[in-house]
């Protein structure tokens, strides 16, 4: 079996603080893989270690390996911008570039990375990305308007379109619905199920119900340690660890 | 009874403090009224273009060479000091954890308070003395040194004010750091950066002390090259105001009105930019 991503003996420190403790797991292609756990367990850090966005934090130190297509992204001679282009990332707070238009938000990545030859190709790519993010019909007449005029849920779908426009293999999502209302959240969850046809999705959530609803595989992270990992149906019905059981039953975090 | 006394004291103190606040703003109005009432009547298109008048006889004359000089010096200072200041500020913001950035920032904060005449003296030592001639480049370098800390510290603030999540969004697009900072995040910080440059612009246009020992101030020639002496409006005001000729005093007043107008215009533009910031 070929894996979308393999994490081996990953450790992360912030200064002296050991945040991620010897975590290993593998994610198959075209699945939704959820990382769940209580607040502060290191989920977001783990996600940022996978596309080396953690490099932005000068106090973070990483040991171990993360492999995509067999290439260790922490190896020597690996270009960090190449690593990040393999991933699309969606964040907890919808964060479109507020000073750019809806169109420019999606077009920026492909343009700066030279993914398109000309304007018509770019237009097409932007349209496709917005369609895939279920946003096209709502914004097709307002492409030149600032992204800040969109609602929170629309902004988050715009961020998904921005990520898709990079043509990534894997989409990383850091609690993408944490700041949205229930209607906007369920729209995003529907979208995820659609997207896994073409992408591998790794989603971080502090909400076990969300993990149960959308994911195929789930990992339970607790205080930086990987407590349990498996098919979602198994982990939720027959958890092998008492901590996992407490968590999925809502008795913790 | 006691309550009443407290109320009276409260009113009294408030009155005193308000009066002091108003008093602190009086000089700016007094200066503006003074400068414009003495100088505004001399300002005309010819005044901005013409050579200064001869001390006695002749027409009204103008401040052409000094205005050209100020434009040349300010443009050079912004090009040199602006770019050094910008990249220094960016470094201070994004590498604030490094010791180099911490020391640099400390030095820049000292430089803000530095007597600018000493900057002029330094430029004299390295650029005027070896060339054995006062020259425009020395003045531009001195002005650059003066404005670098202002620009760097304000650019730092501008980049610091970008939300971290936008920084993550920019880098998640898989672009290199220069592209992230200059093509994506610069426009998110553009108002702060523009304000920083305008502060530098106003400073460069208004400074006199760094020019005293560097450009000399030609009176009757416009621009003869960067290695030649040049004039500037503040220096013209200084030289003409000290002269014994009534006509030159008038030119100095007119020049003061022009300079004040330039500074106020920069101030108003930078205020408008700040106001435009949306939450």
C-alpha cells in the first residue's frame, strides 16, 4: 500500500517544553484522517509539523521523520517551499487576505508559484477551485470585491478554494469549523466528503462528534502522545484505551 | 458639605488640566499663524522657481535652487535611508528573537535621540573632508542616517501588526520568504509602511543640522551634480535669516511658509492613511 503521508518518531519541542512525544502513524490516500484530542494536546503543532509551517516559529525544534512519496521532508536538500506546495492548508480562523479581492485570494498562490501560463488558464483554475469549494455560485458576480465582505462560512470556503488552487496532494485542516455557526459547519463537512475523492484530508478537531461524522480513520492525541489510532468506526465503538473511551464518551476535554 | 468641597476641588483640577492641555497646543498655532502672516504673501509660482534676489536692488526673487536641492536630497535620502530602514524594520519584526535584532533595535532607539549635528559631523568626516568640497551626496547620506531609525522602527511596528494567522496563510502557499514578505504581506502592512516612509520624508525635508556641515548651501546655482554643493530650504532659511539684508529676510519668511506647507501636507496625508485602517 502506498501512503499519502508517513510520520515516524516525531518529536517537537517549544524551547524546553516537549509538545509532541514520539508520534508515529501513516495515512492512506484519499481518506479523511482526523486527529482529535482536548485543547492543548498538540494537535495544531502536529499538523504544522507535517508541512513545516512550524519552521516559522523560531522556538520550535523538530526531530523524527515525515515522509511524503517516500521523501523525508526534514531531510537535507529538501526545499521547504516545495514541501509546503504539496499541501493545502485551512486554518482555525478564516483568514483570507483581507486586502485582496475574492479572485486574487484564490489566484495568488498559482500565480506566485507559476502554476499557470496565462490569464485564461488562471481564470479557469480560480473558477474550478471556487466550484470545488462550493462557493462559485455565491461569488461569481462579485469576484472583484474584497474578501472581507464575505460571511465567516464563505470566507472559510474561500480559504479552502485558495488551498485547492495550489493543486496539493494533501489538505491540512486545523479545526476549520471551530469559529463557524452550525449551518456553515455542516456545509464544510459535506464539502470534505466530496473532496476526499481527489485529495487526502487530515483534519484536526477538538470535537469527537465531528471526527465520528466525517473521518475514515482517527487518531487520539493526549498530552502530546498518540494514545490510539484506527478506523473511526472501531475507535468509536470499541476503543482499546480507557482514555480514548472517556474522550469519545464526552467525559474528558 | 464635604462632598461639596470635593466637587469644587474636582472641578478646579479638571479646569487646570484642561487649560494646560490647551496651552501645550498653542505653540503650533502660534508658529503657523506667525509663519503664514509673515511669509504667505511672498509665495507665488515664480517664488518657487526663481533664483534668490541680489541682496540689494533687483526683483523679489525666489527659492528655486533651495527647493530643487531639498527635492534632490529628500529623494536620495528616501532611496538610501528608506530602503535600508525598510529592510532593517522587516528584520527587526521577523527575527526579533535573535540577539542581533535585539541589539539593533536598541541602537536604533538611541539613534532616534541622537543629536543630528553629530550625524552631520560624521558625514563631513567621511565624505566632505576627503573630497575637500561640500557636496550633495554628503548631505543625502547624513539625512539618510537621520531617518533610518524612524523608518526602521515604524516598519517594524507595521509588520508586527499583521495577524500571525495571515503570516501562516502566506507561507502555506509554498512561497519563499522574500515573496511572502514583499508580495503578500507588504500589502497587508502597506498603511503602516507608507506612514513610516512619510515620517522619514517629513524628517528629511525639515532637518537643518545635518546639512550645515555637509552641503554648504549654494545661493545662486540650482544643481551641479552630487559631488557639488547644493542648497536646501531649511538651510536657506538659516542663512538668509542671519543675513543683514531685509530682502533676504523676506525670502526666508516665504521659504518658511513653503516648508511648513510641505510638512503639514505630509502630516495630513499620513493621518488620512491611518484613518483609513479598517478593523
